[in-house]
């Protein structure tokens, strides 16, 4: 409900992060030319901007490229061109995980390649220097559904951390449970230690200790360790040599270090006649310096920063909590890390929303924290674009939906016409004049995109009815010629809604077809394409959104194979459009308070959809078409005592189903309608029908009839 930046995962949990960071540091130090190799969509372009801005701030010799007519992904011709211009290191963003041949070629001409990506990996990975992708088979990264821009963001974050005092340092985080408050009146009954590097656990030491004397009951009540639990445990004389071997020369970290070190030093001297000379870091003292809290006890800080812990006052749980706390403290101590986060949240937020990844977990943190930052961005290009989209500083922050409907299409439009360079330049410029010029071009391209989209939609709809059995085919598979590539994904989404099943659209040009697929939640298009990969030049994407290239001679065989693969996944029940209703509301429950409670669940999107409510048997008090083309409906619904407004976007074609004065059932989302300083709940209609229940079915006389 209240995500914050402290919830972001450690970048070094990503596969190959340390290797990637060290190679980047080497390139920066040697002024070696670095190429950021991107993609034309918003996810790819924001990835470029994040890395270019980070590298630029560090004085790196970096440049970027986005393939145009060559198409998505790495291309040997581009790699060769930049190698001849002196580039020694390539960093891919939002691509590269499947580029086995291309990265092999890069290696052969002396290019090192770091891949940052989020797409599902193939069975055989390319021989890149590093692959920073949370979805690799052996990845331990806690959240897998990141957008590509967040893989790039994590690399940039790891690079910034490499300038921190803790980078690549080996620490041993320690905690003890004892039978008393000092070595003179108590002994050790549990030791836990975790070796960490870049705050990632490397190895663990954990054991109970037999104190050879009964544990006082009042002590057991604190940590829960009983005499029965330790009766078969090793004694301290056996444990300490193994612990010291594990400790080695690593710096010790403990919360309230004087307590733990007092016991360790006393018993190591008493039993082994050895002194512990390791450096010691006390997170309690650091927390008091750098963290604002009512109490700096570990239990309180765990609660404040939402650190996961199974049991308080058990050594291993407390060690792992201290590891997390140590990382939080180090972030707070290093202003560069906070500046990096604040400076790049707007870009990371944009790319995450645009890539339609689940707005859960870490994605939710980035979007929740990023939207306010976006509204107050200092980047000239973003400021001008937001103004062009009608989003102004000082207003209530836009929702993720607002951004996806306004900002995202503009940023994507340039890429659809092979002009993604405009978008990249917009996100990188520091000139207000250049930003205004670029925004004008991008706004015009977005208008062109709308026209192209309408043209292609009309064409593909016509072809779908000619080429497909729209009643029985499990997938709408359509092939067109003579159309401009660029909006097939958007058009495919329209066909999914039109026919309630996946759609795969191809445009043929010069013997090669390029296209996109979109799917319904129950059907994974990447799995279907994988079954056909011997017929495809290349493919990739997500379960519900994939792209592909295929030679035109293979299209008939591909269509047959795709339809056959889909038949086992789609049945008539799957194809019936369904709306899941979370809760049936009474009219009296539709209040501003409820709308505000729903808003606490923001940001809404994939994986966290807007709650859907129903209102049954309510009277339709009025309805009128609205909009420049009169293709939307404004409604007033209620009973004799109260009314609530509603809007039905793009549903004017259903006007004849409505009867003013009669009872209807409505399915809707809730939003706050604000105008002239006032606000009121509004229904955003998802579906409606004449009421089948008893309430509200009898027509009533109304004074108000709209339209």
C-alpha cells in the first residue's frame, strides 16, 4: 500500500552485475568508447537515456544507436561500423539475450558486449561478457517482471554504487544470543554470521551452542532457545575455531557491536588465547547518525523499513535483518546514490508504464515514486512533452493510465516511423529550444501515427474477414502487403478486442514479413512461436505481446503450425469476453471516500487492474452522446433520492440499448471527477445492460432527461 525507495532490491542480486560494473569502470577509467545499443520503443529509449545520462555524469566516452530499417535487435553491420570507429564496449538495452550469432560476431572483431535485457532467455545463451537479465535460469533476483529500462537502471545503479566505500568489500555480519548481559554472568548459546559482498550474501555460518549450564527461564522467554534445543549442540570450544576461520580478516558488522564483540573477544581470549583484531562496524551507531527514527533498536528499525524477519532475537534472522539495515544506512550515507535515484526515476517510471509490465513489486515502487518526480522533472524534453500532453506542474499527479494514454503514444510515435532518434534526443537534451522543436516534430508524428493506425486497422479488419474463419480459428492470423510497418502491435490489440482471441499480423515487403502478435491472458504467444521457431527468422517478446520476422515463403506453413499449436490452448469458453466484478455496490456506497480508498491502490495497470464494481437495477436518469465525433456517452444514473454521473468511452453505438427512466445494470470503474474546484465520484462504464432483476425495472417519471 505504501511502497518506498527502500523497497528496491539490491542491484548486485542481478546476474553478472559485478562483472558488468567492473568492465564499465575499466572503460570509463581508460576513456574507451562505449556504445549503448538500444531499441525504438519507449522502454528501449528510456533505457538509453538512463545509461547515457549516468555515463555522461561520470565522464565516459559514450554514444548510442537505435536500429532503423534494419529492425529490432543486434546487427553485425552496425557492430562492425562502430568497431571501426573505435568502440571497444557495447551495452545492449532491452535486447541481446537471444543474439547468439551477433554477439559471437562482436567477440570475433574485438568487441566486449554487456547485455541488459528482460526478455525470456533461449536455451543457448550468447557468449556475452555479462548478461544482466532477471529472467536468466539461475537468477536469484527477487522480482522477475521488470521492464527492460529497469535492467538498464539496475546496471546504472550498480555502477554508481561502485564509487561507494562498500563496493566489493567483504563483510561478516554477526549476531549472538546469550544467557546474560555480559561475559562475566552469561555465555553464548547461538552464533550466526553471513559473509556479504555488495550486500549480497555469499556464505552463512550458523549454530546453536551448548552452554553446559541451564538457560535461565527469563532468557528463554526473550529468544526462545531452550535447554532441550541445545543439548546436542557443540560446545563453545568446538564452535569458536570454526567461526574464526569463517570470519577470516573480513570487517565485522553488528547491531550494537560492543555487546556482541564483548562476548566474542572475551571467550576467544579465554578459550583460544586469541585476539580478534578485525575492523568493526556498528550499525546501531550508524543508524543513530543517519536514520531518523523514534528508536534505533533493531526491532523498531525492522518495522520502520519493512525489513522481512521471521523471528526477533534469533541470531540468523537478526543477522539477515542487519544486512538489509546496513544497505539502507549505506544508501543514506552516500548522497550520490540518492541523487541517482531521484534523477532517473522519471525515465524509469515512463519506460515501466510503457512496457505494460505488471505494476507489482519493484515496478510498483518505481511508478509510485516516479510519477511525482515526472511531474516535477527538470529534463527540458520531458517538461515540454508533458505540457504538450496537457499535464502541468502543480496539478494533481497523473495516474499511470493517464501517462499511458497521453505521454507514451507520443514517445512511441517517432519509433513507429523509424525516427526513434527524435525521442532519444528529446530525453537527452539539456536545451529548452531544442526540446520545443523536437516536441513539435513528435506531436506531428503522433498525428501521423493515428492516421496510419486507422488505415491499417481498416485494412487488417477487412483482411481478417477474408483470410480467417472468424468463428472457428483459434488465432486471427492475417497477412498484408503494401502497408507501412509500425503500428501492427496496436492494430493487433484492436483485433484481440474485436474477436476475443489472439491476433498475429504480418506485413510483407521484399520477400520478408515483419509483424506483431497480441494475446489474451490465458494464451502465451511466445510459447506458440517457440514451437514454430524453425520457420521464423527471429522472434521475441512477452506472453501477451511478441514480435517476429519470417520469410514470406514460410508464411503458409507458419500459419498452419500456429493455428494447430493454438487449438490445444483455446476453446470456445476461453474466447468468451469476461469481466470479473470485484464487488456489487449499492448507490449509497458510491462516495468520495470510496473513490479515495480505491486510489490508495494506485498505480493501476497490468497485474494490478482498476477494481471493477457493479450497480444493479439503477435507473437511467439521462444519457447524451458527447465528444467531437459524438462517440462517447455521458450518463446520469440513480434513484429518486440520489444521482451519480457516468461516462462510457467509445460506447455511443450502444445508445439504442438504453432506455431513459428504466432500470439498468452497470459495470464500471470508479474515478473522481474534478471541475471548478469541486469533485464528485464518477462511473467509468465498462459494460451495461437492461436490468434483469426486480429493482429498478419499472419505468419512472423523471424531471431530468439529457439528450
